[in-house]
């Protein structure tokens, strides 16, 4: 059974919005930092955003002002709200949950922004 399960990807037009979700099972323990990454065809995996236990957020320059990361500790879930999407946002998006022992990764969800 996957320990991080992603959902919310899809096909949208430029300027559209999507919200990605990443739900963690309780078995992985207390999550310190949530992160989102993405990987476009032919490109290296790219950091997108993170949120700490104190709710501090960090964003890649390419998504600042358009994406918002959040977390719901009671639901053991992280989110990535993506607005004003551009064709260059097309990628497979991966969530990452950092615990004391090791990082955990979601299975990836495809986001496609048409030209």
C-alpha cells in the first residue's frame, strides 16, 4: 500500500487552475517538511515549493505568486494550489514528505497545460 498518494492532476488551458493533494498514511510518522517537485520531459527534477512545521513556505522563482503550498496536519495531507498555469508548468508533479528516518515520495501526477 502506497504511503503517499497523490491526486488532482489533469489537462487545463493556459491561465487555468488545479489543486494537487498528497495524502500520507499514519504509518510514516510525524512529517516535518512537505515538499513538491516536478519533472518535465527531457528536464531534471525541479524543486517547486516546501512548507515547514511552523508553516514557513519557500517557492521556486518560476512559481512565485502563482502556486500556494499548504498542509493539514489533522488530515495528514499536503496541497499545491496552482493558478495562472502556463505551458511550461507541464510536468509530472511529485510530493515528498520528510520524516526523521527517511523521505517518502508520492507516485506522481501528470499536469498538462495546453498551448
